[in-house]
């Protein structure tokens, strides 16, 4: 599963040809969760409220890039790295 961004110990991944709705996988401190592009947790749990807040902040900054990556990966065309939260 390609890593599309990493920041503050949080790893963001996206699968090629994954199921709808559009989403990504986040890992932090051994915890894993699946987020949609609005910041909702679809599955799993990131135990740190701070990490969840940072992930949601990152989503707000990069929604267009997430959607573009989703479309490109669904079509099998690859992906782009997305800037980390700074």
C-alpha cells in the first residue's frame, strides 16, 4: 500500500483499486483507522485525540489532492505524494 504522506509519526496510505467510498488508511503508534475525505473515521481507532485532530487538519488542507490521488489510483495511473502537515 503506497504511503502518500507522513507527518508527526502519522503515516497516511492509500490502496490502488480500493473500494468506495473514497478513503485513506492512517497509522499512528500502532493504531490504525480508515478516514473518509471529510475526516470521518470509517473503521478502526487512533487512540490519540491529538493525532486525530492533526489528521483532520491535514485533510482540510489537502482534500483536492486526496480526491485527485483517489481518482488516479482507481484508474491505475499512480499517485502523488502529498505534503505533510507542518
